[in-house]
C-alpha cells in the first residue's frame, strides 16, 4: 500500500481490546458536529448487505476476506470459532464453521495463493490451515513441538505468512518469562525454531514485508517494534533495528513512500505513528486527541470498538466490510 493513499484515507482502523462502559447514555452519539458536516467530511458509504452472524453475547473480533469479485469472508468470533461466508450478488451466504480451537482465535488470514485455504491462529497454541471445501477437520496443524502435550502451551497472539508462502511466523504471550516468535516451514509443516530475547512482554503483531520474505517486524506490549533480517542465522544478527514507541503496540504494518519502507503503528491508546527505518523517532505522530478533533468525534468515540477491513475490488470499486460487538457483518459500497 502506498503511504500517500493511507494519508488520504479518512477511515482509520482503531480498536480497543475491551469495550468502554462510561455509564452515560450521552456517550452513545460521540460526534461533535452536525450530520451535514459529517456528510461534507466523509465519503458517503452505501450499505449493500448485512447479516447477523452472532448472538448470545458472541461478537466479531476480526474480519478477513479474499480479494476477488465474489469474496470469501472469514469472521473470527468470540466463541473460539471462525465462520466463513461468500459475498455474492450483495448477499452473505454461509459456507462453513471452523471449530477445532479450544481457546480464543487470535487471528485469521486467507492464503494468498488459494482462496479456499484459510489460516486460524489461537491462544490454544496452534495455527491451523483449513480447506473450506472440506471443513470438517483442519488439514495441517502448526504447534510448538518442543513441549509435551501435558505442558502449558505458548499462547499465540498473532501470526503471518511470508510472501513466498514458505514461512509461517507467530508471536506469543509471555511464557515462563519470555515472549517468543516461532517459525514453521510451510512445505514440511515443521517447526524451525524461534526468537525469545528481543521482547520483554506479550507480542501483539508480526508482519512480513509484502515483497521480501526475509524482512519481518514485530510489535509488543513492551512498546518496541523490532525489525529482523531472517537471512541471518542467529537472533542477535537478525535484529537490525528497534523502534521505541513509548506506548503499547497494537497494530503494525509496512508501507511505501517514494520507494522506501515505512512502518506504521497504532498503539493501544489509539495514537498513530509512522517511522522511517533510519530515524530514532517517528517522523509523524498523530495523537488520539488530534485524530478525534480532525474527524469530529470525542476521544471516547475514537476508542469504541469497531473491527473493519477495506479493500479494492477490481480497479475502481471500493468495498468496506465492518463488524463488531453487535455480531453484525455489513458490506458497504464506497
């Protein structure tokens, strides 16, 4: 994704881990301007489809989707299951439910090479690969094989797949005082090893560079974003840079500006930072109150939970998928 395109986007993916309860009905509407001003500031979205997919206090934690004209949509639900739908002719059609995990699913991703394959990672210590055409059982399970079945597992908070589809990396919560990044060979389904010295608290994100399978970044509750060169043979040599956000890192990503890599970060306090790899400080830091002011909402409104995904369909059509605590997935024509 191009950095300039991101700066022009008026929708920001800002999430909080827990819903706020302010005890005041006045917080229901967090806008600080009239509807006419909202219409002027924001691109008008047209609702094309919505479906209630969760009930009984279940809600949507994350949305993943394929990038085609009739996308498959995977919904990570709070009951440790993943429901998969197909969006065609402006209707959500349920395909299957993936339900092997025994703890909260932390992340869901479709395989970039096959729209029928989806990965789910969980606090139960496993990443599972599914074929939604034969969904009764996962086709591969990636686990930490260095520990026994009766041992406490390393809870997986996040994972990512390398662009060449050969390497799987997953970040863990603290386990016996260490936070791990574990690596598996996707072709041999084998654990290759891990890093455990670069972070001192739960790892919240790992992200491969979109074009270079040797470039990996990780973010953590310890406030650090680490940059790795995976072509190196040791963790010490692989760690090429450390960026200190002075906050707790929730989301990270790779961007491009004038051919150079940019790292984006959203903190757990809803600040947004942009880093150049040769700088000791973020070259752009948008504080929560600044973002709230620019989009005319209160700071409490900015922190309200909403999971969203925006992607391009073809060359001209934008589609926005949204979901959250109400258990409703919606598709919007941008």
